[in-house]
C-alpha cells in the first residue's frame, strides 16, 4: 500500500465495504484517478510503500527491474506490465501455465523453485525492486533482511487479496497505476460480457479443492477471490461454516475442512479446483459423498486446471470455462 492519502482513497475504503465486486470497480476508478494525479505531479518519486507487516519501504525511482520472489505474485505483475526480470517458480521449478507464455515472451528468468531461495541469483538479476509474499509455498519472508541488502523490498499478502486489489497495490509500488486500472477494467468488462451469455443453474454453488479422505479439503469462502469471481458471473455461493477450519490461523479465502465435513455441503452445484471436467469422477463416485445434492444431480464441474490461484490470466480461463458450460 502506497502512503499517499486522498479523499478519493478514503471514499474507496468506505465503498469497499459494499462487497468484493463493488470494491473491484471502486479500485479500478481510484487507480485511474491516482494515475492522473501521479502524472500531474511528475511521478511523485521517491514513494513510501506500507508493507503488510506495518513496516515501510522507500522506493526512490520508478522501478525498471523487478524481482518477484513468489510465483503466485508474478501473474499480477505481468498483467499490469511491470518490468519483471526474474521470478521464483513453483516447487516443481515451473511457472504457472496460465502466464508462462507471457513470461517467456518478456524474457523473465526463472530465479529459483519455491522454498529454495538463491541470494546469488537475486544479486545477479540486479533488481531495483524486490517483491515478497508473506504467505504461501513461495513465501520468502524470512529472507527479507537479506533482500533489503540488494534492493528496496516490499511485502504483500497475495493470499488475502483479490488479484485486482493486489494489482492496485503493485501498480502504486511500480508507478503503473494506469496500467493496473486498465487491466482491472478489461477483466471486469470481460466478466460482464460473459455474464450476459450465461444461464446460471438454480440454487447455490460451492467450490472445493478435493483431496479425498484423510486430508484437508479446502472450501471457498464467500469473501475469497474464487467465490467473488463466480458471484460476479451470477452464481450464489454457499458459505462453509468457519468452525470447520482446521488450521491454526483463519483465512479469508478458504475453510480448510476435514474430508468428513464435505457431507454437510448443501449447494446444488459444485466446482472443483485444479481440474477440468475430465477429472471429476473421483468426487462423483465417492460413496461417502453420494448424497450431496450436486452429486445426485451430476452438477459437479471442474473449475479449470489453473484455477488454484486466480489472477488476470487464470481468471479469464475460468470465465471461458463457465461460458462453455452454461452459455446460452
């Protein structure tokens, strides 16, 4: 978050309370206003960024070489046209498929796989801004002090924000407010056009990351980005009971529920993360889940193979998949 208070930003904070879809529209509008004000003020450098842990980072000039230490953040940086020169990758050493082609076109180097930070590689990229996520498998928050010996380093929580809210923050930090606003507006228009084509099934829907017996099976919460995207397309989401959550820290996006809790779901439609429709058989044929309303009516669908993390690119893939299933 950039420390540049204005009446427009204060108004945005109040309007955001109306819900995630309304908040996205507000954020897009505020980003446009900020880009105009920045241009008029000669880019307003240096800037002070308020990190998620409460600390502050001074960014002296508009960044030209950004190192994204977490693969989960990189998609949003690419969506706003930030000059990413290197990025951490997933644990398997690859970039997320939904934007890997864009990264290749822009010459983004693969710095290291999640959990194996390489400081020599960080130095070699000669970054003038380093972006660190504080959560997720790719988090390198324990290396922040070392990163700050290389370049100004900001901390963001990409797991607790929609990609639109994250894009607004990163647009501020990189001096690309206008690009962030344009990406958000483009995405929102894409979603609105898709909604006009849909015949949404009746009743409610839920979103499950299905892992089967003996494991946690996260269920999307109403306030999270996955639920918000489906809500923007006209679906009414079932909200899981927060008491089902098995992790020590609560989350805004998912309730990490035990397998046995899945039988308490009531929605008539179920979407499964990280898969397409060809992989839904395990859920549909699980005898423990046979009485779920969505299983009885065979209304179980894959949300998409790249649906685990929603960004500009995977979000459009999800929208395309929904239109293919429910388009008129």
